[in-house]
C-alpha cells in the first residue's frame, strides 16, 4: 500500500528534495534543524498535489518530530545553507528512505514545533541509516497483527484493506485539517517515528476500539461482583437479591450519578458495619483482584493480570459498575459510586458508558463491597441460595472468559471455555476460602487488609522487595492510587483519611 | 542440575541438606521395595532438593502465619493452616495434633496429681511446652 503512494509521491518528493538540496540557501541557518525543517517545509508548500503533501509529510514523519518542526520553520527559507551536514545528510537519507516508508500520518504534521531539539536527534537518527527506518516499519505491522483480536487471517487481511482505505481517507483528511495535528500528531509522531504512522491508528481503531473499556470493566468489577453475589447468595434473602441485581443494570446504566437507590437488603446491614474500614481495605481487595492474574490456575486470570498491567489508563467504568453493584456503601460514599456494578453488568455488552462518578469513590465502593462480601462468608453458610448466586457469578466469570479468549488470539472451543470457567471458579473459591481461613486464624470474623496481604504474599505477589504499595502504583490507575496511597495534592485534602 | 544449590549454603545447611537427601533415599528405597520399581539417583536427588526447598517455604509461611495471628511462636494452628490444602494431610495432622494434645493433658494431669511440688510442675509445664512446640 505504500507502493502506490510512493509511485505518485516519491518522484515529486524526490524532485523537490533534490531541488532543495541543490539550491544554495541564502539564509544562514541559525539552527541546524531549522535548515532541514525549512527545506521540508518548502517541500510541503511547493507541491500542489495532495500526494506531494502527503509524501512530504511522510518524509517529515520519518523524522519523527521533524514534521512538527516543519510547521514552525515554515517561514524559514529552504535550507539552502546546507553546509551543515546534518540537514543535508538527513534529507538525502529521506530521499533514500522515502519510498520505503511512505505511510502517511492522518493528521497534518504542519504544526509549530516547540522542541527543535527533538527534531535534531530524530534527524540524526534518520541520518544514521535507512536500516533503522526499515526496522520500525516492519515492527508496527507485526505488532498490529498481534494486537488484532482473535479473528482469523482472513479478517486480518480485511483489516489491512480497511486500513488501506483509511490511509486513502487519511490523506485527504490530513490535507483538510491542517490544524488538527496538535497533540495527536505529536503523540502519533512520537509513537511512529520512522515507521508507518497511519497504520497503527487506523488498524487499531476498528479492531480494538471497543475492547479496552471492556477490559477495564471486567477486572475488579467482575471479581467484586462475584464475591458480592457469593455473599448475596449466602444471604437469606436470595430472591430479593436477584431482583436488585436484575434491575440495577437497567437503572444505573443511564443514571451514572444517581445513588444506588436499591440497597440490597441482605447486604446493607453488614455493609454499614464495614463502612468505617478505610480505603486500604478496598485497596487490598482491588489489589487482590489484580493479584489474581499472576497466580491464577486459569490462564484467563493471567491474561487478566496482563490486562491490568497494560491498561494503565483505568476506565473507571469497571470500577464504577462494581461499586454500584456493591452499593452497600452508598450511604457514606458519594452517590455516584452506585452506578458501577449494574453498569458493569451491562458494560460487557454495551459500549462504555461515560462515567460521571468520580473514580475514587468507585474504588472505595468496590473495595469496601469486596471486603464485606468476603467477610460475610465466614458468618453465613454457603448452602443457601446457591442458584441465584450462580447466575450473576457465572456472568462475571463469563466476562473473564471473554477476556481470556480475546488474549488467546485464536478461536476457542466451547469445551475450552468450560474448562476455563471451571478453573476460574475453583480459583476464586479457593481465594475466598483462604481469606476466610486467614481471618479466622487471627481470631477475627472480618477479613481485613492484613489477610489479603498475607494471601498475596503467599501468592508471591508481595515480597520483601515488592510491597503492596508498589503493586498499587504499578497496576492501579491514578484515581485509585490516590485513594490507596495517601498523596498530598496541593489544595486538596488527603485521601484516604486514615 | 541435580546437585545445584549446595554451594550457596553454609556448612550447617549443607549438612542439613545431606541429611534430608539421605532420608529421602531411605524412604525411596522402601517404596522401591514395596512397588518393585527402581528409583534413579537423579530422582532421589530431585525429590530431596524439592523437599528441602519446600521446607524453606513452609518455614516462611509458618512464620507469616504466626505473625499474622500476632504471635511470636509457631503453633499447631499455624501448621494446620499450612496443611489445609490437602484434605488428607490436614486430617492426618489434625488427628496427630489431637493425639499429642491429649497425651500432654494426660501427662500433665498425672504428674500434677503425683507431685504437688512446684519444681516438678514447672518442669512438666516446660516439657509440655516443648512437646507442644514440637507439634
């Protein structure tokens, strides 16, 4: 796909660049990079065809941040003063390498670049050789291919064709919206320095657009949901539990900010009991949810961990649904927390719902719900209400299974799903068992953060080198981190108030 | 690969490891005679290495459990917590611990009845504690 662009743009670009190189610029380049940038800028403005523009942009793109510099140095003359070897060498390298990587950025690169220093090293990189340029070219396709979801090769080919279309569209787009580059172009240029800039974005968007929010939604949400359902199931009011759960999604999906108006009868009394527990409790639970991934008997949980680790940007949805389903803490916590769990239940199928609830509240809610859920287990016999627990519990497991299949990148048999579900089931049951036993071992009836920490230590997640706080910092998004680790914010109160 | 790890230990640990290896060898011999199947040397070495490392893990876990219960002494409860994974093992250990506790009680009662002397009772309690700590 680069070829057809190259065929059109390359000669022109080459010609222009040659022209630039040959012309002796009268203006003395105050800055080394500006000369080169100016040349590129001239190239940008001279060609009238869009292809040319794209080609130049490509070349500019190749300079990673060079494109940014182009806009800024637009008014500078073409770098006739090519005495500096760097720009000329760079330009020559561009000529050499332009055909190979002609993939264009969708956003126009014509932006004033504040950091010329960035341009300089990037140019130097390009000057080092075409090899470097080639390598990154190969990488993105493979990474992209790897990043694509499980679909078969055929789908991957389709995606590439889609990508081609998008590339075509991207060119005109970039022409039309010169001013849109901004951060996007900067970031994209940063990411795609010498490689195919357009490809990753266009390919990523259709394939994975809806995935990240889903992934976020599952991790803690599902776990909390499961635990909560466990506790709910064990609660005497099994039926009443079912109805709130069923109604939650519909109610809370649209009403993000509305407090969880249907506190679960069985849960509320026990829940309030645990309200005083500070965030660290929740943290432990949240951490535990993440800790699961590393040591799960089922691979799905492992993928979970990967997901958690990868998704540094937390979609609060996941937490929010959890919080709302857990609800119990609505009285104390902000109302928005309520929205979480039912949203989470639906989040699996729905698109990410814009969450209005503040993440900290959600995290607190989710964490607190986790603790009361697990704490109530030792008290109540598990025999009662196993069926109502089963449905929502399985719903939560299903989400994990979907994650697992997503990361497997290949189609999975139904039996495999069943096995994964079995493993997850056993894993979580064992987990709750352990927590219960740990609490009892310390002569308590409540699961406390220390129990969770002990569990994670046994799992090998927490060692003498790695403490819980380290894990929190590593894997939780910023909003939750703020909750769990007291940070002093200028002008704000410190959370959590221990 | 089968002889690894001994170099990093101090002499006491090396002796301990050798003792474990010897014991494992004897046990494997018995099993071999019983099942009429031979054990290769590497197998025995692997088992003994495994046992040794697992004992290290056990010790750390026991310490963690004791600390979790805010105690400075490892208790039978800690050991039971450690063995809860395997049901049969847990049952066995529970039975054993009950036996031992019962023995201790009996011994205590007997000896207290026999001697009203403070010295003797203190000695017995010390023995009982020692026995308990052995559990």
